[in-house]
C-alpha cells in the first residue's frame, strides 16, 4: 500500500510563458513543482490535471557574471600605466615636432647657400667675392644655425607650458582624450610659431 502524502502547503508563481504550482509534502520529497502554459492557465479555471503534469527545473548560471568580475580584477592596466602611456605619447609628439624643425633647418641652409650663390655682387675693386669670402659667410651661417639649434632643444616657455597642459588634460580625461582638443590645438599653434620664428631668423 503506497504511503499517504500529506501536503502541508501549496502556492504558485508565474513566468513569462508558464504558471507553476508547488506543494510541500511530508514524505521527505521536499517540494514538487508542476507547470502549465500561462495562456491556458489564464483562460481556463484551475482544474485537476487529467494527465501527468510536466515537471520543470530552472537553473541559473552564475559563472558568466563571476568571469566578468574576475577579468576586471585580473586586469593589469592601472591609472599609473595609463598616465605613463600618455606621457610617452606626448614625448613622441614633441620628438616629431623637433624632427620637423631639423628638416626645416636643412631646407633653410640650402636656401641660404642658394641665395649666396645667386647674389655675389662686385666689390669696390670691381671683382667678385672670392671663394674664401663665401666660405666665411657659410661658416658664419652654420654657427648661427648651431646656436639656434641649441635654443630649440631648450624649448621656449610657451611651448613647454602648452605641452604640460596637454599632459595634465590627458591625465584628467584618460578615458575621454577628445575633451583635450583645445589644449592640443594650442600646443600645435605654439610649435608652429616656434618653427616660423626659427626659420625667419635663419633666413634673414
């Protein structure tokens, strides 16, 4: 004779597509969950099931969220490393601008030599300048270029200040670098002025 079942509690809960009822039984089976389609449950009165209801088991996988948390915890990128990367990027930008200045220096030297070759006016004796005189002028020009080069390596206060502003802004907005467009534009303008002033001094 089968053991009698003493139900000591019953209730129900709903999902998007199913309505489930559960009952607590005293025969040591814990709780039994019975489900039926939600549409049918809403349209028909609750009646005893004529067939064996389908038991459903719902499982929740917590491994995905746990993996995401672990990936954030294992990330080696820190604020310090991002700041260091930004500093290196700014230094690379400054090095690029200095390289442009050196290229402009070579062009200025060539233009100056061409200018000396074209100009060669006659002196008081009616003779053209000798090769010695031209060599002296070229040597003086090279010396002037060397002095200007030393000044470039020092970077004027305006350029250094603009560079510092770019670094500061990128550190404060490390996740939104486009917010620093004004500081970057100011830095480019200061470098442009430096290049123009330097070329004007060399050619004049």
